[in-house]
C-alpha cells in the first residue's frame, strides 16, 4: 500500500499521522477484502482550506470534517471484481489500485473528538475509515446504505481496537 501524505497549516494533531493513517487504511482494505495493493492520497488541512474545497465540489459553504474523492464508481459497496477490466483504475508505474483522495480538517478532528468525548486518535481513524469506505463504493444517502456503511465502520474500528 502506498500513501501519498501531505500536511498543511499551522495546527498539528498530537499523533503520528502518517503512520496511523497507513495502519488504518491497510486494515480497512484487508477487512473489505480488497484483492489489490492500493494507493491513497491523504491531505491534512485546516478549516479554511477544506471549506474552499467543500464549496467548490459540493456547493456547501462551510468546513467539513472529511472529503472523499473516489477514482472509480463501484457497482456495489466493496465490489472489486469489475476492476479486472478497468486498466484506468491502476497506476501504470506501480500496478497499484488508485483508490482516490482523502482530505481531512485537522481542526475538525480535534473539535469532534472533544464534542463526542473520545480521543483524537479515535476521531482521526474513524474519518479515515469513513473515507476509505466512500473510496470503495459505500455511501450513506439512503437508509439501507447508511446502515450497511455504519456496520462496516464499526466492524473496522472494532478490529483496529480503536473504540469510543
């Protein structure tokens, strides 16, 4: 697994962010049964920058905790079989599956950890898991989709032993 990691802004989370992200992503992909080595891009930023992206890409003029930009549209959550015919989803240099991009607001991680009464690590890991699910075809727009995604999030967080 390759993680393209970038961090910007003056605030720093009290975590080994790159190492934590690598572990969470690898575990999530293993639990999802991803049959490929994969690559993910992760940007840690500030509220101002994520608000600009949220406005540009979603038309919502406020900061958000996480944005996910999948490289492919999946026929169903975690269904990887269709990728065998899709060369455009793989990095031609490494052969890795290009899952997409994750953008996380460091300020929102800290604020939501306080609000929900759990650790910064738990919030950070949760947002990464949530985003990896989006990058692999999960969504929460419909009630059944939401239930399926929440169950998978809980399963992954439990396997990581990062609990509330």
